[in-house]
C-alpha cells in the first residue's frame, strides 16, 4: 500500500527566508510514497539479455576453475561455483555498496556543507517521484565536470563542480535523471551485467596474451596450435549456427541500449517537471564543449572529431539529441 509522511524539515512562519539563489520550489504538504518504486524497463532488460552470451561464457569459465580448485583443495566444486553465482546479490548489500563507491567509483562522503546543499534537493526530487529518499546513499566525486552517476542498488553520486556551479533547481534536474536510472533498473542491471561478464572477459584477455606469445614457439608447434584453435572455432560456429560470433556485435548493441536508457532517464526527469532545468545544464555543457573547440583552434591544436565507430560505441547520446527529446517533451505537454 502507498505510504505518506510529513516533510522532514517544515518551515515555520517565523523562520528566515530561503536563500535568494534557491530557485527550487518545495513541494508542500504530505509526501506520498508509491507502493511500486522500482521496476525494470525495456532498456534494463535489453542490457541483461545482450550480456547473456558473456554470462554463459563466464559460467563455463567459473565452472572449470571451480572444478580444478575443488580437486586441488578438496573443497566441493559446487560450493565455489555457487558462491560466485550468488555473489551478484552483493550489489544491493549496503556495506558492499560503500566499498564499491569508495574503491571502484572513487567517490567520497559529502562534507557537512555539501550534504546541506545536496540532501534537501534530493529529498525534493524523491518526494515528487513518490520515492523514499532514505535508502539511497549520496556521494561526491572530485571532478571539474558537471556530472552525476547512479550505480548499484542505492548509490547516487554528484561531482563537486556540479554542487558549486548549479542552482538548486538545475541540481534537482540532474539528480532526477539519476533517480530515473535507479527506478527504471538501469543502475543495477548495468553493474550485474558487468560483474557476471567479468570472468569471460578476463579469460579472453588471457587468451589474447597467450596468443601474442605464439611467435616464441617453434614454427611447427605454432602451426599446430593455430590449426587446433581454428578447428575448434569452426566446430563451435557450425554447432551454434554462428551464434558464437554474436559477442563481436554486442558492444555496439549495448552502447545503443545505453544511449536509449539515458534518454529514458531524461524522460523521467522531465516527467517530474525538471525538463527546463536539465536543458539549462545541457546548454552549459554544449557551451563548454564549444569553448574547448574555440580554445583549441586559437592555440592551433587540431580538435579531433569523433569517427563513426567511436560514436557507435558511445554509451551516451550527444547533447543535441538529448535537447531535442527534452524539447519535444515540453511541446507535447503544452
């Protein structure tokens, strides 16, 4: 059932007026918490589906390693295998999330001043969305860029530069975008896909490193290894009807799904009424990019343009595309 609660810090009539730079109107009255605060949209499910081949390969790698270690250490192989298979649940374990935030993503706890600036804005965003703000952990990234991130089950990070330069309403637009990644399942799906694909990727890198050493082998031995490997690839391709080559296209498909998830997160922020504020932030980012180009041209430095392959592998849509979709959302609501 939906729940409701009073705002954590109601303003009394005799309290001091808000900061003149605080352009974010607060939602009055009781905050209603929706019964369904999270789901997995089509982009989250698509990301998981695209990583199924990598997950299957990882299962095979972990099975072989577990079986070998089980014989060497007299431990049940299924115990090692089962621990890895269930380890994805740690994505939602709070202590593990804190370790991920600090050591994997390079985030830090906010100072009291930073917390006093970001937490009221976060509470306003979650109140408009009908989401309980309590379970989420707010983190700071030391960076000179305007950016934020959503990761694991409850991590929300924002750059220190964003806190210094954005108005509360603009910061709310950025945080609403990240909340969209959480409520639509993008954050946990992305991290789970990365985790369960890791053994296969490590095994692939090990194979590539081993392949670079074929030149040190005698010619006959190298020919035998290449022949056996080629025969194995042909056999697998025939047996799987060419599906083993699907992972070669997966990076492009994953990037396309990721770009779509960014647009869906923008849509979530726009649905909460933050489309103008998010567009203002994107305009700042576009102006900053243009300033870099002008500075590079003035210094005589060639500003390399992205190629087609680079754009296809980009996990974020360009600023113009995001502005176009946000503008379309505003026009549709008029």
